[in-house]
């Protein structure tokens, strides 16, 4: 008998619906991962080309802005 491995349903931890910006950002990050991008500098380049503008810098994605925004969105 195999033990059932618990998992987190992606939406069960949400406290509110996602915003349109969060949906666009999530889609852009998923596309990056799907294309084999896994390092932060390459991800930031991808977001600058194909993602929504960074709201913290009014456009360009930086490592500090990305980390700050991810921490804020993860609350």
C-alpha cells in the first residue's frame, strides 16, 4: 500500500482573488519556467520582454524589486 502524499491545492491558501496584474505576472513566470528559465537574472530579462511592467520601479524589473514584490504577494 502506498501512502498518499499530501499536496497544496494552489488556490486553497488564497485570502482573496488574484488581481489582473497578478494573473499576468503568474502567466509570464510560468512561461519562463516552461522555457527552461530558472535563474533570476534570466527571469528578470524575460519579464522585461514579455511580462507586465514592474509596479515598484514603474517598468523595469530588478532583483530587489522582484524579491520585494514576491514577499509582499506571499503575505
